[in-house]
């Protein structure tokens, strides 16, 4: 499933378009919102598949070298540390990933040249040489290598970006989100866990995603005028039309989420929208948003507009 933060970002982008003057096309914006989520998820899966493709071409190259007329000792006994990297091997062998990609018709068939070039650049890199030469291997080093491999040779590969660009005009925006998702999966990978459990993070739950996104998008619009007036009243010395447009939308979303989703702690909601503001608004936005929302959340808890259920949420 896509991380909730990325779903919030997608809703934010759609609401930005809505309040920028596209309010007559709510149904179309909602449809495009779900299309954008699907694109990001497809890119996420496509990027993960690349580890298996690189492993496959690496093994093919080893086999070709073994069959040389005069193979060297290195050809006959190659260093397999890359192809046997536990994270790379798990992703390459994941049945869960294979089924999901088949269902969504995602594959890299016909792109072997791309991965041959990518592998060549990798094997010529200092990152690769140091990894294979390390005489004190560990899982932490395996994971660090995979994260660096993704950063340096996959996410920023120009030829790969050309392929994505040919598929969608939205590739750059979606690729940034998808790459962040993949990197998060890699950085959180744990040794000794269930392999398929580790891969479960890449599979979405369309019903849960759709419910969260639909409710947040529609309720933010429904409560938009009410929340804007409340924000303006609490933003000391600031008229509503002087507040950064992105800040206003993020605060409207935060107020909506706090009211509508009774199982999401208020602290989580506050922190999430502050983090999004860091990427999508002004340098001063995080402090401004924090101050305004703190006041409004306290009021809304007091008058009963925010009601949380579940253990540990009543005072959150």
C-alpha cells in the first residue's frame, strides 16, 4: 500500500487545482487523483522490478564468461556478492511482487539493453568494487549498498528516465514520489524477517486507499469555507488572502482529517502536514501551520468537533 503521506500529497495537489479555479470539475479531478495514485504505484513496482532485472543480466554475464574458450579463474569462480545480496535476491524471487506486476501488466520485457548498460555502469563504479572487495560483510553493509545502488544507478539513470518520460507526461512528479517509496522500503528492510512479509509493503490495498483519499478530498471541499474562516481568525495579523495558498490548503486538509478520521491521532495529523509543508510551501510555513493548527485543534477537542476513538487516541 502507498504510504499515507503520499496519498495526502496527491490529495493536496488535487485540492490545489480545485481551489485554483477548477471547482466545476470535481468529478474529473477526483478521477485524475486516482489515476495519479495508480501511476505512482506502477512506477513503484517498476522500480522494484529493476533489482531482479539487474541480477538476471549479471547472472547471464557470469554464465557467458564461464563458457569462454579460455576462461580465467575469475570467470570460473566469480564473486557472487551482488547477485547473492539478500535484499536483491528476495526482491528478484518475490512471488508477491511477480503476481502484482502481472495483474497490473508491469514488465521490463524488451529493455535488456537498458539493464546491460546500467549493470556496466554499476560494475565500473567505486561503489560496486568496494562492496565486492569488503572482507567483513554484514547485512547492514548489504542494505547500505542496495540503497546506494538505487540512489546512484537506478533512480537517477538518464536512460531509465527517458523510458518513463515516453510513457507519461507526469513521469517526473510521479517518479520522485515512487523513488521515495522504494528507498523507504529498502532502508527499513530487516535481517531475518519473513521475506514475503518484507515485500508486503509494496502491495497496495485499493479499497483502503480509495476510502481514505475519497473521504479526505470530498470532506476538505465540503468544510473548506468553514475551515478557511477559522484559520483566518486564528492567524494573528494575517488576512486570509495573505496566507500562502499552499499553507491554507494544507491547514484545511489537516482540520478535515482531524475531524473525519477518528482513528488517526491528532499528533500524527499535525506532524504529517508540517512535513508536507517543508516540501511544498515556504521556509516559514512549518512554524506558522504548527501555531495555527495547535490553537484550532485545542478548540475543536474542547467543543467536540474532534473525537478520537480507540486505545491511546482519546488524548492525542
